[in-house]
């Protein structure tokens, strides 16, 4: 497993460079594909990247944007990742992009997962994916100790997996490791010494203990303090 680690003097520089990388990847793939899919994480870290990327000059009307994972909460919730990308990414020039939702109103994700998956499967493979990583070495919502961890890591996993993890206040839905790893271009965003140490500690660990290892091969990891 090998990846390219790029370090930056500060987070602002990282956000600008990473946004330019993502835009460049999309432009490149659009030269030989009619449409492309960009998958991005939620949370606080990617917000500044979205603020730059949304103004990139590219054919956004040929781009489908989706989340790598989502908390099973309504879009008007403060915990909704869909809300985040609507407010920070799908604005400016990127407002022309099409959102592929991975949440639908239902009490439990299993009630509508097959229906959502059909809409996504037709757009795969992912062209570009941006991922995060936690200090526990999870990525997307593929957490060590989660109830459907084995299914999410299975080489023949479905597109989407409903996940319930210890300590998580609500169910989540995540793209499987297979789908994430099959992206044409992969980027991972991490901040701080703790996450850099976690990345280093992931080397040699089983996928069940360090799910990030399922997607690191060939990825570019972008790090700043």
C-alpha cells in the first residue's frame, strides 16, 4: 500500500491547493467522460476547500456531487452533511452541479437504501473522491467496531451500507470501501499531529482495525497542522 503525502505550511494553503487539485482532476476526466461524480465528506474540515472549489471554472453542469457518507437526520438538522454541501459547495459556479442524495425521509435507512442505491449505481464509478480520516482511523462512516463493518469492507460489498457505530447518536449510511477505492482519483484530507500519527500507525494494521487502509493505495494525502 503506497500513497503520496503532501504537507502544507498552513490550512489555508492546503485548502487552496487541494481545491485546485480536485478541479484539475474533474477537468481532466471530463475530457473523456460525458458526466463525472465527485464524492466528498461532511464535517468541519472540508468547508474551506468547498469555499474555493465552488468557484472553479469547469463544466459543473456535467458534474454529479454526492456525499461519501451521511448521518441519518433530516436535511434541516445542524448535523446534516447534505446541508453543509448545499451551503458551502453547491453555490457560485458549482450551483450548476447535480446533487445525488444518499438520504431520504424514513425512520431507518434500511427502509429506503435500495431505492437510493439505484440512483447512485448508474452514475458509478466515482471520478474523484475526497475523504477524511478520524484519529480512530475510520474513513467515511466505516468505523472500527461498527455493526456492519465487515460488509462495508467486503470486496463484493453493495454500493451503500447502513452503519451504527458505538457512540454515534444516529444511524449513518456510507459508500462501501469498494466503491470509494474504485474512484479514478482519491484524495484524503487530514489536519493536526494526532491524525498524522494515526495515519502512520495505520500502516500494517488489519482493515477492521484501520478502515482507512482500504482506500489509501494510490491516494494523495493532504496534511497541515
